[in-house]
């Protein structure tokens, strides 16, 4: 049997950019993407800690070192600047396969606190 299991998480990422007139996605600093093992185009589930919204979108690469967490298109309506997000990606794993998700905890400026 295969199971869908958490493989990556950016915890308490802060929204610091919104662009409504865009095709839709979440922009993430390239460095944060690498730390969390996320790739451009990857599907993610996003949970907004501040308002309870949950939505799926895909990742686009933001400028390395910018600390950007930007919501584009329709998802920009689901959060405000400063809202805290949990950004999760999942993988399909075989039953019993050992999985150690990459969890990156961020502060209010999207700097790494723990990984």
C-alpha cells in the first residue's frame, strides 16, 4: 500500500507580498524552498493560521535571500500582509518507508528559527 505523507513544511511563514492580477501561485524565497525541499511548480497545501483558510496552489521561485512569501491571483484574497501560513507538501511513499519531513520554522521576518 502507498500512503500520502508530509514531506515538507514551512511553519509560520509570514505573507509579505500580494499580487491579485496574476495567474495564481505562491512565491517563496528560493533559499527557503531549498531548505524545505520544495521545487518550482510543486503543489502545496496552505493553511492560514490567522483566518482558518486552507487552499492548494503551486510554488514559484522568489528571489534568493528576499524572504518573500507572496500570494498571487485568487489566493491573494485568502490572506492579508502579516498573516501566518503553514505551507505543506506531501509525497507518496510505500508502506513502512521511513519518512523524515523537512520542517522549517520561521520568525516574523521569514528568517529560519529551526529546521
